[in-house]
């Protein structure tokens, strides 16, 4: 039967000379894989724009019982970007976040709050004109809430360590090695106070921003099984 989906592009790969496989996080069923035919006609609806990182696409696909990949009949943009694919800084963020989400979002099944968060965030970045250098940091910290990994920040006070394994602040150094010292723990507290509207008020230099991202990735690595290295991290480090 034919079924309609609205999804966000996480990753694409070449299947053969005539088709691509695209991985989406969909509003209806969470993570899904779709087989897209490649048509060379200029009038084809299935152009490369549909496969850009974090593109939001409406899909009509043929769904068969027990199939892991659905064949796409029609596809069109659900949201047309204003700036994200054309701004080198925004496109680097989109590339990084799409790869991160591809590694992190393994679930199948509807998750309306998570999908709403993703779509809101992507559109916010697209229309933002300035002050978004910390966007990826805020995005990842707030994403942890939807994945059940949000740290306990209630006990934070000056002089605390941050226990990475147990996701909480502690007053004494943990016996295991997975923790942040007092200075770096304070950065976690700062990150938790940021949101998209206020993040430009928190000044960070290049090193601090890079170190915060390293800490966030290590935190996810500790708490998500089979979480692999993010290849686009190096690109992001150079730009920010």
C-alpha cells in the first residue's frame, strides 16, 4: 500500500546507478529507510536538493509487510531553505548534526516531541541571521532530554565535579576516570543555561567551543551503545 511520510534527512548513500537509499527520521514512524529512484530529467521531483543534510521532505512510498526499505513513488520539499545550504557555516553545522543524528537515532516508532524539536531547530537555524556559533552545542545538550540522557543539574554549585557516567554533579572526585574537573564542570553548567535566543550572550573562544563539543560527544559515547566517531567533527572544528 502507499503511505505518506514527513521526514528529515539524516544520511544518504548510493545503492546503484539508478537509485539512492536515504535514511530519514519521520514524524510518523521515527527512523526509516527509503529507496529513491534517480532520474536525470531536469523536471524530475527527486533532485539532489531532497538529499541535503537536514532537508525536510514529504514522501509517498510503497509500504510492504516486513520490508526494511520502502520504495518512494513521489517526493517533494516540505520546507524550502532560505540560507542553510548556501551559508558555509550553517551547512557545516547541518552536515555535522545530520551525521550525529544518524548515529544517535536508532529507534523506530513515532516520537512526536522529538520530531517537533528537530523541525523547530532546523528552521530556527535557517532563518537566523547572526549569533549562531553555539547552535550545535545547545542543540546537542537539549537533544539529550528527548533521548533520556539529560544530566541532573540541580546539585550544581561552585567547586563541583561532573560525573560523566552518572550524569550528575558531585562534590568529591569520582573513583572512576570518567569525570570533568571543577573548571570544565562549570562549562557544563553554562551550556545548560543556554537556549537559542540567549546563546549569543555566552561568549566562547575557539578552544572553549571545541572543548565543549568534545565533552558533549564523549558524554553521548558513554551513554549510547555503538556510537561511532563523527567524521564531520573535523570540519566543524576548523570553522568554529
